[in-house]
C-alpha cells in the first residue's frame, strides 16, 4: 500500500509541474489564436479552380521579394488627397470581396482562380480623382507598368487581390497585391503593385504596350496593335 501511495503522489507531482509549466508558457486565460498557413481550395460554389502552381513564370525580372514591413501603397498624381497605405491598412480599411476570374495569357495558357481583395475603385474614391484624371497607371516593384482608362477602373468591380484560392498570394505570384484585370489579357494583370497613379496622359504606354502590345488588351480582340 505504501508503495502505491508513493507512486500516486509522484504522479500528482508530475501533473502539477506540467500544469504550472503550461501556465508559464501560455499564461492563464490566454486566448491568443495562432494563424496557421492556409490550404489552397480547388473548388468554389461548384466551380473547379486551377492551382496556384498552374501559372507560368513570365515576369520581366523574375519573382520579387517585397519587404512587407516597409511596404507602402502610394496613391499619387491627379488626386485631391494623395495617400499611402501599409499592407494591413489596405486590407483592413477597405471592404474585401471574392470572385472567380479567369486569367488568359498571350502565351496560350489560362487559369481559373478564386481572387480575394479590395476594389481599386474604392481606393481611388478615397483619394478623390481630379476632373482632369483620364488614365490610371499601375506601377510594380520590378519597374513594370501598365495603364487603363479611368472609366474601366471606376465603372467595373476590378479587384486588387491579396489572396488567391483562399491563401495569401505567394511572392512568385505577386505578393502583396496583384491586379485582377478581368476581360483583359494577362499582361494587364500587374503584380507586386506599389503605386497607383492618376494621370491625364491618355497616350501613356506601359512596359509591353511600348513594345507593340495593345493598350486596350481586350480578350475579344488581338493583343497586338
């Protein structure tokens, strides 16, 4: 009996020590939830989705590594209230939306992806485009640029996405933000967005546009001018 009592006491001591260690490590009543890495979804509302890995790397300087701690999205040019936002401010200060949009590349491949992000229109409305603003120019971390008539951005639900298939956009796909330029060829889907500029230059030509590609880039038309 004495031996059993000693063993029982030892077990109780071990349990108490473990409990105290748990309190030290996590603190009493600590309700903090650690966010784990998301899992890519491959179906949304009955629609099959492509994989993030189905994209082909064709950027002008290769995948970019953006320092998110020092990142700022700049809204510049012909605006009443030019602004700058951190990554968290973009996601948290504006409403977020989801939709499935197909990206079609001029190289002949396509992907069907669930995008999540904010409307570019909402960001620009906050900045207040001046009446003479006619063109919206997107600048990327690698120096890439492309542009759209302001009517395209303000008159459509154009997303600046931070997630794809329910996971954060990886660096090779455009983190922190990629433009979901629906109804346009893939070279209009600018990645690694750092600045959105409001301009009166209706003849502005971006990286590929200055090399002969169509500025309109409508899917129902050719992509060469």
